[in-house]
C-alpha cells in the first residue's frame, strides 16, 4: 500500500479540499483523516452510513478514594500540574491530570489509583469497496499523536489489499503531524501564497526532511498573490523539490464544499487545476524507485 500524506504548514490553505478531490479522482479504497483535533473530511466524502466507533484510551488518570484518604496533604503539593484541589474533600481534575502517578507514589495508604481514561473516539467507515478511518480527540487530552497512529493503523488493517491510501493530515508541525509522517511514502504540501504561508511551508518541509520522506509542493489560491507564488516556486527549484502545480482561487469551490461536494464533482477552474496536480503527484508517488 502506497501512502500519500497531504499536509500544510498552517490552517486554511485548502488541504482538506485538495485531499477530498484526490480521494475522488483516485477512487481511493483507503483514506484517513488524521486531524484528530478537528476532523472534517467526513463532511465531503459522501458516507451515509454510521461508522463503527471504538473508545480510545490514552494516558491513565488519577482518582482519590475518599474512604481511604487521610487528608495528609502529601499528594497536592507534589502535583506538578496543580490537578489536586481541596473543597470538602481532596479531588483530582481529570482535565489537568497528566497521569504521572506521583500522587499515587507519595500516598501512604494507597488512596490514589490510576485508572484508564477515554481520550478520544476512533471511527471506521467501511463497505465492500472502501474504508475511511478517522477519530475525534476528547477535549483536554494530550495524546493526539498516539491517536493519529491508531487512525493509520486502523486504516491499514481494514484495507490490506488497497494499493493506495490518501491521508489528510493536520496543520502545523506538532505531534499529530509527526505521527502522520511516520511510515508514509510521500508528502504533498499545500502551500498558500502569503508571508505566513511561506514561513509555515518551509517549516513543514524541514520537518518532512528529517523523516527522509519524498516531498512535493503545490500552491492553492495561487492568484491571490502572484509575487509570493513566484517565491514559492523559486524556493522549490532551489531546494530541488518537485512542484506539482497551481490551483486558482475559485468561489465555486466554496459553494461545492458547502454542499458536501468535492471540487472535481463540479465543472470549475479549481477542479480542472487540481486534476493536473493529482496526475503529477501520482506520477511521483508511483515512479520507478520512488517512495
């Protein structure tokens, strides 16, 4: 299975719009949304059925048994995360607790225990032809990278015979992106022709380079700033990075997305442009010796 990961250094570049178009053009049998903080690929991929849902357990959380607690106050000052408070009794805030177990270690009577805590929810859409893996991280959980790994694993296990998997990553260069990068064959970076877009593009390129992953770049909404578009293309040429094309700003694309369609479901300029980007990207992904 060849895995194509679509990333952007920042939010709002149109990454998910392009990912959904690629999924439609490839008639992909396996795809995933690894933006577990704010997944939205399911809104435009046409699934009418309900997904199979599985609780995801991240780091354990501490709990205090009030019947055993001596109120000795050893746990509270030793908590680095200020997760323990006193009202009528000692209590742990599950949103602040990081599961480090120091409180359990210092408790002289074993009143503190660590218990598994639901950190998110894995979701798998599937039918006889394709699978779509995604997840939603629970508010306050800090295990986004681990959940992304589970999303990719769920996709691979459910679609072992698929030749291509398209993965919609998350913006930035944090834990979800690092987990998304692991094990993929190629990264397509969707750049935006703005000052912040160029800066964030360079950061994600440098991040992908540390994994030794083949990387290509395309520009979305290129005609909103032609000067910055030229800078991006010049940067790619200087760095020896494949450039797969320009996609124009298109108000029709906004209307399509709001209707739950991809930009290749309608006749529009952005849809025609993304088809060229898609073909160039697939040629790079499947070229002899590539990936």
